[in-house]
């Protein structure tokens, strides 16, 4: 039998896990500095929770889990799929962390203090076609605020994006739009009922180009006049304030579009006050395909790599309403840990020695030296120094080869002289030097 794993999933070796944990720890620390609290939700959710929240394409990408027992008994498979499906599966793997979070908020509303700020680092699953930067199982690192409509929350998302990628030493551009502006555009061209079709199509502009976007709009039922009416929007140029000024004129008699422009003006005003290091731009073609967004939307792309979006999010005004808790607004951001990993790898931005399992390795010369070695190793570990004792009294060459393969920077020798003088002989594996010192001196050196 050949060992394998499903396409779109991966095993992670220790060195890879060290790099992944570097990303997770960086993001987690930034979330903490903005006073977000951690939660977790189950990998499985009821399909009634997940279905219909991500649009038609999203529903197709849900991994559905067959019911246990004889789920085929009494099922007429000649019936329509939508009638058969609930009989054979009523649960699915979560597609993202936001919809389960909305369910969580409603279910635990009496235990939460609003506005509630949560962060969550967990895997999600999508039945997508695996390709570079796109997996079927991947981690999301989410932060959401719920119970407030203030645009200061959107500002903090931009600040967190800036802080994370500053710490990771990656230059990024944060693209911002507003779904109300997109709704205003749909209304302006006389196709308010086609908002979802328009957003799904123009969200692909960077990938397929303007001509193909126009073709997709035709396929989705827009006529030539409506498609042509989008051209002035695609042609808008200048800085954010200039584009918004032009849009304000375009939306003179358009209430929803005007509201979107006002929100973007306020948000970009806040951003100008904090002067982030990252580049921030208004992108009126940014749509993000998820149907639950209602206000500001965000997408982040790294410079000098061919990888797509590595972070995204937005405002959702009534996502909890579908679970029986209406009129509660939220906004959140999701960092794609797997794509960030690929970016750091391509740009060679991981710090050195992340995969180093130990700072020191004690050579095992046999039973006579073990009591002293065990005592010294225990002290190093108490001081927070990762320490190995080679488990077997093997040949010196084998133990030293092990230290080299594991990239251990210091090897510690304990013989009769060291035990008698209560010292340790330490070899610096990089410099090739060797010194005898007290345990306190070793601790001081390794903690420096």
C-alpha cells in the first residue's frame, strides 16, 4: 500500500512547523496588543449554518459529511439533489471562521460583553481545485469586532495589517472598497438586481482582464448599455480623495452609493492620521465574493511575489440576523497563514535557526556521569533553555553527528574532571572553540 494524503492537504515537518508557528505567534501577538480575546469553534458545523452564506460558488465548495449509520436507507436518489442531500448529510466542515463566529455570538450572547472582540486561529476546508497558493485544508487567522458600527474598527484592522507585516518584514498594499459603492454602481447602471453578478465578475478583474469581465457580465444577463456604463467607473484615476470626489458626483442622486462614499471618506481620513507604513489604496474594482459583506472591504497583496491575496475581510451588518439576532454589525479581517508562509519563503524572510530544536546537547558518556548531567540539564531547562541529553551511551562520532544534523549550536561534555570540579566543558559548534565553565556561566552564555 502506497502512503499518501488527499490532494490539497499537507504534512508539516518540524522545520516547517517552526516557520508556521513563527507566523501564528506574530499574528497572535498583534491581535493581543489590540485587546482581542481568543475563542475556538468546532471543525464541523450544521449545514443549515453554512449553506447560503457564501454565494452559489461557495456552497459548491463546502465539504459535506455523510451522516453516520445507514444513511442510504429509504432515500430515492432519482429525486432532485436538494431533496436528497439533507437526507444523507446534515453537517459540513467549516468554510471559513466568520459564519461560525456569527453562530457562536448568537449562541453565547448572554456570556459575552459587547462590543465583543475575538481572534481565532484554526483550519478551514474548501473543496477547491488545488494549485499553487490554494489548498483544500488551510489555516485562517481571524480577528473580528461585533456590536459596533464605528469606522474606528475598520481603522484598527488596517493598523493590525500594518503591524503584522512590519513584524514579518513584508511590503504589502492594502486595497479598500465599500460594498455600498458597488451597490451604488449597480443602481447607477440600471441593474440593482444584478449586484451579486456584478461583484462576482469584477472581483476577477486582476485575474482575467477587463474584456473577460465584460464577457462574464454578458453571460450573467447584463445588456451592452449596462456594461458600457461601467467603463467610467473602471476609468476613475488619482488618489483616493480624487476618486471619491468623482464618485460623489456620479452618485448625486444615489443614496446607497453616496453613503458608501461618505464611509470611505471617513475611513481614509482616519488612515491619514495614523500614517501606516504599508501602502493603502482605494480599489473600486475590489468586490470580494462573499455575500455577507455590506460595508468596507479589504484585500492585502504582498509586493514582489506572484501570490494573490494574503489577507482580506470587511464589514457585515446583519450576519447574526440569520441566526435570530438581528441588527448587530461586525467587521473582521482574516490572515491567510499558508499564503503568508509561501510569501516569506519566496522572499527569504524567515529568521535563521527557527527549526533549531535545542540550544545545547549533553554528550552521554555512560552511567557514571548521568546523575550530574541530569541535574545540569534540569537547571538549563528551568532557565528556559532548550536542552537535549543524548539518550544512549553511543560512540562519540555518532553523538556529534547527531548534534550537527540537528544544528545544535553548543555541545556539553561531562567527564571525571568536570564532575570533580563541578564544571562543564562546552563546545561552540559554529566557531569550533571549546571552554570549561561553571553551570551559572553556561546559563548566562546561553541566555545572552
